[in-house]
C-alpha cells in the first residue's frame, strides 16, 4: 500500500504541476502585447525520493520557480539609447519652429532687407518724389516689424519649451515614487523566496521612461532594489525613498531643482539628460545664440543706416538734418571678444606724444582693453577707446597728440567670435522719423540731390559684419539653424531606428512567442491528461486490492 500511496502522490503533484504550467503559459499568451512584459517559464523540480525496500522511488514533482526571461545587456542598451533618443526627440519641435521663423525666401527678413534697399534705390532716381519717400518710410517700418515678429515668435518658442518642461515634471515624480514602492515590494517578496517577475517588468518600463525623460541611470543593489540617479550622480531613488523634482520659475523661465526633504539643489542642463537636457539645450544655448546674432544684426543695420542718414538733409534743411533714421541703440549695447589661449598674458603698449609708454597687461578681450584705457582713475589721459560697427578696436586722441600702439603682445592670442548684448534690440527696432520730408536723400538742399540715398544704397553690399553684408549675415544665422535642425532630425531618426531594433531584439529574446507558447500549452496539456490517466490507473489498482481483501 505504501507503494500505491506514493504513486497516488506522484500523480497528484504531476496533475497540479502541469495545471500551474498551463496557467503560466496562459499568462504569457495574455500579455503577448503588454509593454515590457518578459516571458515567464516554469522550472519543474522533483520531490526527494524515499526508500522503498532496496531502492528509492520519487514522490512527485513541483514548480520549483517561475523564471523571468531577462537579458541584462539588452536592457542596459535600451535605456542608454532611450536617453539619447529622448534628448534629440525633445528638440525636434522647438528646432522645427525656430527653422520656420528664421527662414530665407519670400516674406523672410532677407526679403525685407532687399525691399528696404530697393526703396532707397527708387528714391535715388527721384529724390523729391512723395511716393518714393513714402515707400522708404514704409519699408523702414516693415523691416523693424519683421525683426520684432521674429523676436516675438522666438520668445513664444521659449514659452512653449517652459510649458513642456513643467508638464513633464509631474509624470517624472510619479514614476520615481512608483519605482520606490516597487523596490520595497520586490525586496520583500524575493527575500521571502517568492518571485517578483511582474513587479520587475513594471519597474523596467518606468526606468526606461525615466532614462528617456531625465537621463536617469540605474544599478541594482544586492536586495533587488534599483538605485536611480541623475547623470551627474545625484540620487533620485534609494531603496524605498524617492526624491522629488520641482519646477520653479526664475523670471520668465522654468528651472528644475531636486528636493531632499527640506533642502533643494538647482539642476542645470549638465545635471540632466534625455528630454529635459534637450529642452534646456534649445532654450538656454541655441535660442539665446540666435537672438544674440539677430540683436547684432539689428544693431549694426541701424547704426550704419543712421550714420549715413544723420550726415544728409531732408527736403528742408532745418530741422530735418542730423536726424537718425532708426531710433539709436541705448548705451547698454556691449560687445565682448574673449581671447582663447592668452589666459591673461596678452598686453598692449600705448604711447601718447612724447610721454612714457603705458603697458596694459592681463587682457582677455577687447572689452578689457577698452575698460583699461577709459578707466577714469587708472586709464590713459588724452585718449579714448571703443569698438566700431566693423568690430574693430578704435583708439582716438582727445588732445590731438600722436598715439603709438604696440599690439605685438596680443599677436599670439586666439580670439573667439564676439558675444553681443543689447537687451533685445532686435525687438525694438523703430523709426526715429515720422514724416517723408525728414528722409535725408541728399547731402545738401539742392533740388534732385540723391547723394545720400546712393550712399545708403551702398550699405546693401557693404561688409559691415566682419566679411558679411546684412543679408549674408542673416543667411548664416538661418543656415546655422537649418543645419542644426537637419542634424537633429537625422539623429532623432537614427536613435529611433536603433531603439526599435534593440526592442525587437529584446522581444525576440525575452518576449512572448505565440508559436512557442502553443507548443508548451500542448506539452503541458498532454502531461495533465497523462497524469489524470495515471491517477485513474492507480485508483483501479487500489480498488482491486481492496476487493481481494474482502
């Protein structure tokens, strides 16, 4: 009877084990389309054998564990590629908008420049014509409006970026909190010997989303908990505790800070990755550079036109002479030319008249030179320094004495492009005149005098910005934006394709194959049927023995 009892137990455990295996197969089939789901496989383990006379007989089978298919290398690659894709993908819309605003062609700023100078060309053929003068006035107003429209649309792009940053913060915090909760549950389950496969799948989905949004990096501790960090190493999740990211307003911008209980730490773009890093790059690097160049263009354009216009006369000499065409830039306009490589060792030697040479050292930019020369206390008496519209250092003698300049100490320096600051002059380019008679087409009061109109017309081809005309300088701005937008589109598509390829590989290794599951289902079904048949046979044997006893 002991042998038949053992046989009954073996049949019972076989029946139960195949039933569990069928349930696990059904779970796999049910989650074939679930994001991040990893195939689960039952691993069968025999019960210990018991002595039966001179030999041992097994006592059945059980599901020893349910293993989750998981390729650590592929999972890491997917997170890394998700971070890179998130960065480039977040820049797509802002850069596309910037490319649209900074365009070339009909209706663009370059077209406004062409029409502005064409109006002066028409005026030069008929200096006294009211229609031509009205056209010049109108074109001056329109080009100022074009600058203003570009600036306004760029600022709207900045607002859109800020809104995007704000909208993503809550989702990130919810994901961080859920990861912390899953850490606690996974550690508790696995320490008690149970499987936490579904929780691990859910956590991997969240970690991928965090890599995409903030560039979060992850490593697993010995307890099974995931430690989540920012790219700069600052902790986001430790065991069951999640730190929060807050969106705070700084002026018109939205910035992020990491909250540690009562303490906070500001997060700049270097501390972030993924989508937030991309949004920061556009808002804090690319857009300010474009605005800076537009300000420089507007400043140079207004300054050059005004310089010619004030030297001419309108239809009536007084009070229509010495008038600026555009409102002059305020004194807050400044340009800085940083030296790359001098590290403070540059020097310039100035000698006024027969006086002693003055050596100015520790120069890192032309701005430093100007500041040192014009300093009211320690500067050089008798001379002034400034940067003209051609980006050149101009040193003038106030007293009329000869000035000798030895700039050999600057020869070894490598100079970066200028940084231009004018407090958004491109948004405030306005006409300084309001009447057609104030337009200075000539230099005198003689009828038909068009000399000043021709001089202003020459500005169209003048290289006023380094080696660039107004149109070519704007063309370089538009080209730089277009090149960056094209690079971004290509990079985003490349990372997307790589990510899809990696996820397909992951699905092939860790995902559910319906064909394989159907094979497993048939296998476990046959096992279940065989176990039932075995139990029926053992039951008949026991019934026979009971009949013999009677």
